[in-house]
């Protein structure tokens, strides 16, 4: 019963992402999209959601809140002894762009060295997800925990 309710809620949220709030759907010949299909995909099917063992010596945790929009992002990375990121997880409370940016960031950092991960720019994430200018702060916020974690690693 709860799973059915959650499914309906997810479908309703997805419908809101795909429809223009100003025009009723019946007046459109084709649905107007507020977000690119890549954002919707990462929102509906987020990758690497969850947590790593924060007590582990090779796991770093970063947390950032974006006061302008209310997004809160927790990102964790696990680094091996050679400095390679072997796993990444996130939990994000926020809009579809924040969730999609977090999901993509975890995909991109996995398999990279710490130095390579530091070269990822928020503009790279925004470009990949085709974020509108008003949502660029979401891609910027997600990289703050990555840099915070890397600075704290031994």
C-alpha cells in the first residue's frame, strides 16, 4: 500500500517537472519541458544514493546547504591508498536540479584520482545536464562538499 502511494507521488512529481506551470497541458500541442531530459533522468533514477561508513578512515563526508534555495547536500567519497576515489554516495534534499547535479557528480568522481576530481567544474555539470541559468547554483553547490572532503583527507 505504501509503495503504491510512493509511486503515485513520484509520477506526480515527474509530471510537474515536465509540464509548464503556466499553461494547462490540454492547450499544448507538445508538453513544454522545464528541465532537460538528463535532469529528469537523474532525478527519477538517481545514481549512488545513500551513505558510506563515516567512521572509516578512507571515507570523507562533506555537507553543504544553499541558503538561497534551501537545498542541502551530503556527499561522501571513499578513497583507496593510491588516492583513487573508489566509491561516492550522496543524499540531497532539494530541487530536481540539485538531485541531478549530485547524482552526476558522484558518477563523475568515481574512478578518478583526488587531483582529477578537483578539476571538475560546476560549469561542466551544468553543461552536461543542460541546466537553465537560474539553476546554475545547484551545480556549484554540489562541488563544495567534494573540495571540502578532499581538503580533510589524510
